[in-house]
C-alpha cells in the first residue's frame, strides 16, 4: 500500500505544478481592449457614432478610426495617445469647434487626417505638432476664417491640403499661408477669399506675398518731460542731433541731447529769456545761431561759442517792427540765408531778415497791420514762396522776385478766413498744405498748378496746430486740440487722402517735430498746459 501511494502523490504534485504555471501565465497575458460603446469595430477599422467623448481604448489592430455626429466640443491634448498605430483618422458631421494644442500627440504613423463638415472655428497654433508622417490633411467645409501662423510647421511629408468650404479672410493674418503655398510641395485645391476680405472673390492660390500691405505704425509714449512748452525744433550741429523747446512760463530755450547709453533725451543747455514763444536754430557756415522770440523785452539772436561751450547774445531785433512775434521760419535762397518773423501785434510788421556775414539786418517788411499769426516758407514750381496767415484776412501767398530780390504778393487762398497757420508737405512731387482753424474745419489743399484746391476737411475743436509729419515712407498730419484728444491721420495713397490712425493724449499741443537718432524715429510734442511728450515711431507687422 505504501509503495503504491508514492506514485500517486507524485502525480498530484505534478498536476498542482501545472495548474500553478497555468494560472501564472493567465495572469501575465494582456487582455485585448474591447470595441468601445458607441463604436463599431472590424479587424482594422473603428467607426464611432454619436459618442460624447473620445474613447480611451480601441483594439490594437485598429489603424483606421472615424467619428461621426459626435457630441464632444473640442479635440483636447493627447486625445489619441492610446492609439499610436493609427494611419487614418476621420471626423465628419461633428459638433466640436476647437482643436487644442498637441491634439494628435503620439500619432507617429498617421498619414491621413480628415476633419470635414464640422463646426470648427479655431485651431490652436500647435494642434498638428508631431504629425511628421502626415500625407493628406483636409479641413474642408468648416467655419474657419483664418489659420494660426505656421500651423503646418514640421509637416514636411504633406502632399495634399484641402481648405475648401471655409470663410477664409485673406488679410495679413493669412499672409504666411500664401508664402507657405509658394514654398511647399503640397498641392491645395482652389480657395476663394471670403466677402469680408479686401481680396474678396479672388483665389487665395493666385495671391502673392506682396499682395498684402501688413506694415502698420504707431506713436508709442516714450518719455515725458516735466515742463510746458509752446514750440519745438530739432536740428543738427557738429554731426549731433539736438532739440530745443521754448518754455514761455519758465522763460527759457531748453536744449536737449540724446544719451546714447541711457537711450533717453537729457538736458544739454539753456538760454534764459522772458515769455519765450519761439527758439529757432539756424546753422550758417558751421556756426549755430538761435533766434529767440519774446513777447516782452524784445527778441534777440544768440550764437554758440564752441570754445566757451555756451550761447552768447550777439544782436537785438528791432522792437519797433517786431512787437509780438508768433512764428519764425528760416530758409536759403540762392546761397543766401534768411529768416522771417511773423508779428501778430496791430502795430508790428512781419519782417524778413538777411545774414550779411556779420549779423542779420532787416531785408523786407511785409504787409503791416494784419496781425500775422504764422509764416510758412515753401517752393512752388521750384520758386521760393511765403504764405502768411493772419487773423484779419485770408492766407496770402508771396513769391520771390529774383530781379528785385524781394517777395511780392502773388495771390491769396479763397474761402479760408480765420486760418491760424499753414504748413506744407509733398507726396510724389505733389504739393499740399495743411491749414489750421481753431474752431470750424481745418483743411488739406493741393496745388493744381495755378491755385490751392481743397482735398479734405477735418473738424477742429480748439486746434492751434495741424502739422504734417514725414517719417520714412509714411506721411502723417497731426491735428491738435485744446478740448479733446489729438488726432493722428495717415496718408493713404490709394484714396489720395488722410485716414484716421491714432489718438494722442496731449494737453494743449502747440507744435511737433521729428528727430531720427540711432536708427530710431521720435515725435516730440510741445504742450502749453501739461508735460511735453516724446513718442517713438514704431512699425508693426500685422502678419506676425
């Protein structure tokens, strides 16, 4: 009995060992995922209909996955990280409107991606990141108006992109796509620009990068000076750029220079005066002169003594002629240097002064008793002219007579009473003037060969300055206001007019000047009742 029991126990131990190994192997065997609820699976394909979210697992054999009439609102990050073997992914007739960052992360074998007939309005910039093997991408028949820049970056294998049936706005935000289309090997079906685009009814495929004008500009606040001023002038002397402000309340001409290290404007020098209204720099034969116009105590001329590094008064201006100076212009005719002072007093006379090598002397007096508020020097048909603005008559145009070497009255500007000042500018050879009215309509006029004709009107509300400003290829006109914001207008070549560009908050602006330093451009604005302001002119690429 005992002999027969030993083999029996051996067989029992062997059986137990086999069972243990079998259980152990069953525990290590990975169970294959089942087809998710709401989906139909075949050997290598899965179709999900009306599911509320992207299922977390699919059978490992699935390489083609489709979603139809799904209820989720977006494709979130890493939604398909659990199905890395997918080669084809299709979405159609779904309700989601957003594709998130890295939505298809992990799909390293995906070749076909169809997102069609959905409601997509927005795609994140890196939605398709990682799809290096993708050959065919369709975003057809959605609600897309634009695409984020470089959304196809890194997808070098693409051979086909379909964007039909969207409302693509062909503006600067899509300039990158036009550039991409001209460099990619992928083909695109014909895409028409939406009606809201400046290129409406045109094919996106036919546009070129230069079809878009995407550079805009703005004046950004850069520096604020803690003083009031009534005029500002920029000038170059000894190859350095300077700015001078007339401060009526402080009674000074304040000179600023550019600090190339701190990148700010700093105080350089001053000329002490009384009730200063204009500080006009003038460089003659490498000598710097400054005409200082004052309301009281007469006006004077200073010269820069470079050896002593200071300004020295060299001349007084005839107080019988210049009683209430309001503006000064400098100019050169046939190699001779002049300046003219507009006098706004009832007893004063607007007077032209000429440099004789040792000083300035009165060269010509222009119409007394008219209370001139502004004088502008300009050339019309290459001939020197002056335009005088007065509170008692329309602007008068004077022309230089080379035989008499004096200005003679030529004409006036009709229907333009109460003009405070006139400033000129040129665009492609055409001559324009800006006429400032305190209340009413300020105007831009163009010289037509015989007369200035109206081009455009601008409502003025307490305007003492309407100044054209040219920076690079941009032409501006800045209309100041004592009662509202200062309006910046930019010239639009296609319209042949100025269009509103920007508003600046300057208290009682009186003058503007531009200075270019270290490849940067600055707009300096004098303020009669607040801080003098300095703005930097910035260029902004709307396609970025």
